[in-house]
């Protein structure tokens, strides 16, 4: 049986070999269930939330589409919105732009929304 010499173990290699390990930032998410009573009126909310979503770099991971609520009360729209981190997700929700959008939404829909940190 032929053996090969070890080139170096994990502990023998200099730190520069591996490079600096970057701390991965956890994403922030909005998880929303929305029950829309007036589809036409809800369009006002959609138009207004765009300013906040653009400003804070929001990306839809889930928006409407097929869904089935397995437990709890159903809603007719589900959304998961991703942000660069939890703090940005909170900042977007609390922004004047989004607070204006909420006022428009409340006239036409009820929402359950949570801001959560990813893994």
C-alpha cells in the first residue's frame, strides 16, 4: 500500500491560507397574511407601498399565487418579503412611506404581519 506525506494539517496552515471569514448577515423578512375586502381599493395600497419597498430594497419571495392555509384562519393573499437584514425590515415597516401605505390598506384589507429574522 502506498502512502503519501501530509501536506499540512488544518492547524499548520497559516490564517492567510483560509482568508478572513466573513460574518454572514441574516436576512430580514415580512411574513404577511392579508384578507382583502375591496380588490380595486387595495390597488391604492400597492401603489403607495412601492416607495418604501424600493427605498429599503424589498424583494418578494412569495406574493399571492397558489396557497392553502393548513391551520388557523385563512386569508386571501399571502406574502413573504425579503430585506438585507432584520433591522432594514423593521426600518421599512416604521418608515413614513410605509405608514402612509398602511393607512390606505386599512380601508380595504385586514393584515397579520410579522417581521422576522432569517436563519
